[in-house]
C-alpha cells in the first residue's frame, strides 16, 4: 500500500542529529557533558540529540521521571562530534563517565574492540521482555558481538523516497502500485517529466544512496571486517547507476537544492531519510514515502540503508548494580512508551509501537509494518564505515556529476580507505 500524507495529517518531524550544529542540554544536564554533579539517585544520560528531536527526547524523559523511578534520568544532549570526541577522554580518565549513552550502531564494534563497553549479559535475565522477538531484527542483532550483548536498540532510522503525489499520477501512475520504485521506472518517468522542466529524481546524500545500491549489486564494504573491498564490479555498478540517471537528464543538477525543488512542485522523487518530514510538512500538495530506489521490484531483493541509535554503558567502576538496574528499568519503559520518539519522525526499534494507532498513520511506519519491509533494512556496521562515509561525502557528487571518472572514484576509494585502515592497525 502506498503511504500518502497531506500536511494536515503530519506529525512533528526532526532533523537527524548528525546534521545539527548547536549544543543543547536539558533536565539538569551540564553544557560540557560533565556528570560530576549528578546525585546518587540520578542516571546521567549522554546522547547526540540536539536538533528538533531534542524536545521529543525531553518529553520522554519527563514522562519517565514523572513515574517516580528509583533513579531519575539526567539528560545531557551533546553535539554529535563533541560527544564522540569526549567519550574516549572520559573513559580513559575514569572520571565523569556517563551512566548511559546513545551511540550510532556503526561505532559499537570499535568500542568493543577497544574494551570500552560493559555487556548486558548479567542483567538481561531479569528483563524477560527485552528480547529479540520484541525488536526489529536488524537493530537488535548488531548489539551481540562474540557471544555477548553490548547494546540495546532505541530506534532504527532509514533511507526512503519521498514523492509528489500529483506528479506521480501524471508521469508514473502505476510505478508505486507495489510500493517499490525501480531505476527503470525512475528513468521512464524522469524523461517524461523533463519535457515539462520537472526533475525526475534528486541526487541527495550519496552515502545511503550508494550503499543501498552496493548491497543490491551484491557488494560489501569488507569481506573480513577489516580489509575494505571497494574497488569491485559491484562498487563500479552502484555509482554508475546514478551517473547514468544524470547523463540521461532525469536528475537534479549540480548546485540545485532538492528540498526547495520538491516544495516548489518541480521534483517527482526525492530520496531522503525518514527524519526529513519536518522539512516538508508545509508542502502545498500531497506527498508520500516509499522504499529507496531499487534495481528489482522483488521485495525480497529490496535494500534500504539504515542505522540505529543504541543504548550502551561505557565501563565505569562507579556505576553500582542498583544504578545498572535503574538503567534497565528506563530502557524497559522506553520499550513500551516510544510513540513520542516516533512523533520526531523516527521508527522506534521496539515492535510494541505497532499496536499504537497514532503511529500506524505515520508515513515511516511503512518500514517496520511487515516482516517483509523489516527485512529490507540494512545497517552497514563495518568497523571502518566512517572512512567510507568520509570518502563518499567528499567525492560522491563529483563522480555522479561527471567531474571525475568512475574508475578513479572506485580506485581512489579503495586506496584511501585501505590506507586509513592500515594506519589504524
């Protein structure tokens, strides 16, 4: 079923935390992330939610604290880059280590390898509902490494495609009957739209667009978890697919603002994250949200890039058993009280949310509403994912817009990432 929403049906959205550049704190959190002033019955909670999502998080925390738990949550929301730079400093010093932290899924393997995380193994037995069957599998599974569980999922956020319903009916009326948008359908509709000076599809954030296609092509970032495999036929085909769309005149052009074109009614398809809803909530037309562009219309072959915010506990000799239990009480409460986070444009990882009627009306619910859609979500948790992301962010647009050759793009990606991995090791 195609998800279609008018602005009158929208819920509050958010900008993904990694795109925000302000430092906010709430619920008594200090501006530098210090936890030294936290009282014995408080859980100091660091997280990277400093955008519009911060207000949703604070509402969640206020609701939880209002239940009068033994340990209340003291929120400290930090700019993402600041938080990740502070973590090794405080853990190595043994001072002001947060009791509880949210980190991105891609970071967990490195923290485990560096012996920085506590496992949940000894306490999970007391919380029988915090189990695999109650969470989206892709978000749950990555938390188990070498037989121990080092993280618990808060959400799973992913890439999809927004579309203008009026333009869809004009240029591709049957393309989304199956809720899967193929590159062939994009090309056909885009050429028709181009005749009316309408862009068929936006060239947006290269990383999720590229990685989704890389997986569809059968490629991977690494075969052994360390050595990158980025100069391959699959890698070449993945970036070439987008370059071909540009060459055929169906994409946005270099320098154009996709969001503004979409709001102006001049863009048919816009690949973006589920968190973008806040940016388009005032559109004067019906819009919808569906899967990322695909090579095949077979749902079993569909891949949507995803990531996940995960609860972790960094090693801290001052964290008592009672406080650890208080942390688990909070995570268990979140499991059944996460609709406020969904209002921020996210998908909670807890499947309990599926019983909420308000959530069922939200566009992003598509991606966890069925087992088939859940299986499309793929988290690229390669240990050195950050190096791949840096390269794609710096060079991806040049490859798509023809400023550098595809051969140089994949060759240099392999070399640059491999060099950085070798230096780390």
